[in-house]
C-alpha cells in the first residue's frame, strides 16, 4: 500500500545582478534537465547587469551524471508521481516569487528552457500569473494544458517559442504538429527558429526583449 506524508522542505535558488530602482527587466528562468541553477544562470551574463535581474529556481531532484559520480545534475519532474511533484514544485516557485517582492511596474519575463518549458507553462497556467513576456526554448508543452488555462494572458503577454533547426530531440514533423497544437492554445504565440541545436542562444533573447 502506498501512502502519503506532508512535510516542510527547503530548497535553494540563484540570482544574478541586483534588483534596484534602475532595474527594467526581471527574468524568472527555468533550466533544463541535467542543469544546476547556479550554472544555468551564467548563460544570462551578457545581459546588461544594471537593467536585468535574473532569478533561477533549482529543480529539486538531484542525481549524479556519469559513471565517475562527480558531476551533479537535476530534474524537475518524471513520470513517477507527476501530479504530486508538480504541486510541490509550483508551491516552491510561488514562494520564491513572494520572497523576491518584485515591483509591479517592472517588466517580468518568464523563460523555460528544455524541461523548464513544462514548469514555466504550468506555473503560469495554474497560478494565473500575468507576465509581460513568456519565452519557451527547445521544450515540449504539457499535454494537459488547454486554451482556457491561458485565456487570461490574451492582450497582456508576448509569447515566443524558439527551437533550433538541428535540435536532435525534435523531429521536424513533430515540431510542425506541435506548432499547430500550441497555436490553438495560445493564438498570440510567435515561433522563431535558429540554425543551431538544443541550446539557449541569448542573442535571440535580446532581439525579443529590445
């Protein structure tokens, strides 16, 4: 018999730059599988440090990468107890958001990369969080989400999905079919492709936000 228990848990997250009166953009960025937040956040080093404040939550499930047991990676979710784990993750993210006390007049950009796409989209949908920009990069969209989950964003949020033409994780036919499905859920979404693979190219982000 499988049972459940509820308990308190503590997790870390990382930030880059400082939140000041000069800050124009706050980024809430979700890493992909295998990353730790402290390494993922370094990808945003080339954004203007005065104008951009970056928050990178840490996926809670850690594991050793490789046979030498030296490098550590992390995963947001698996197919095991997905519903419970999703609820735990979303509560953790909301606690970060509450703790950071982000001013309402600052541009909020929510970004999900790879597995982080599923977390970013679920958090926005379940918590009904309004943001200025919602950016998906090289990730799959959760099957359970529908148009009604994102109706509150219409006319308020710019939504962009970026994928590389050489991404080894996505067959071109699957990508095209997914575009049709996601477009029905988020009619305002824009799709951008780049010649690379499964990667986060911050030069494309600058084109989107500026």
